[in-house]
C-alpha cells in the first residue's frame, strides 16, 4: 500500500470488519463519522501508530 503523506495522523477505515479487527489488536479509534456518500454507513478514524498500515494489509489479505 502506498501513501502520499507520510506525516498523516489518522487512518480512514470504511469496513466495519477491518475496524473491529484493528480494535481487537489494540489500535485506538479517534473518531466515527458518517460516510459522505451513504449516510447509513460509518467511517472509522484510527490513530496512525505501531505500523497500523501493516496490520491493515494483513487483515485485508485474510479477507481475500
């Protein structure tokens, strides 16, 4: 996964499953917002820490 801004402080997660797995692994959620395109869905914002990008890659690979 490539990131253009290496200094970002939050990571946006659009999947409830991925958000739950990150919480289970000890990552901290900072905000929950309504999805701009679909108000019935939520977007989960996590603090960028402890190689969260690697954890997201691992979780999404397990989903496939």
